[in-house]
C-alpha cells in the first residue's frame, strides 16, 4: 500500500466547500495526489457555490488504490447515509487499514457502516445522537483521532483535520 493518493468523497451538490478545499491544499502541499469522487455527476456544486470536477464515480472506487479515504460534509452528504456504494467504500477502507477521515456530518456515514463501535469521534453537533446510538463515544472536540479514524466537527476544523490525516499517513 505504498500509494501517495488520497480520495476525497463529496456529495453531488451542497458539499461544504472549505471542508474539501482546505484539507486538499494540505494534502497537496504534503506531496499527495488527490482524486475526488461523487455520485452521478461530472461537476459537483458546493454550499458556497464552488464547482469541483469529479475524477470518478463512487461506483468505480476501489478503496485499496488509496492511502486515505476522506468523506467531506455539507448538507448534501445526507444523500450518502444509506448509499450502498458509500457503505462499501467505508467498510473496504476500514478493513484495508487505510486512514479514514470524515468531517462535519460525514462521520454518520462511518456510524451507519458499523465502523465506530467504541471509537472516540466528533462531528457537527447535529450528529451526536446518531453516533452514540451506533456505539461511538462522542468527544465534541474540533478533531478526534482514534487509531486510523479521524473525525472533525466542521469547516473551522478543516485545516487541523487535513494536518492530522497527513500526520497519520507519515507515521
């Protein structure tokens, strides 16, 4: 698994622009190649109006091609909470021992995939109850790291989130 690629997954619409852009810049500055996946679109639109070109559809993602898989938040992310491909990607990433990141409301994806049992996590406050119902220990911190799972609260945590992912990848 000596790959230098990081996959960022965003909703087709209403992903959170800063949660994509800020960590992406941190990853690129650290020498990683970024690919962006979404569902059924060639261009995704952020909550703040940003446009992002999509490299591959979530149905074509092979998690083991990456060193890390990062789920980006924003209100559009709700579409992924029951998505078969998204659940498959999350489970494959976890099983393969990849660094797995989720910010804002995206940690709910990991919870619904059954990956947060007894894990310390954080998220946007709206997700606390869902995370706890799925066995997670909610910290409320800006960024929480538990083994290879990194979760973050929201846009204000974007830089630290990106830096923690790079730190884990380098160790």
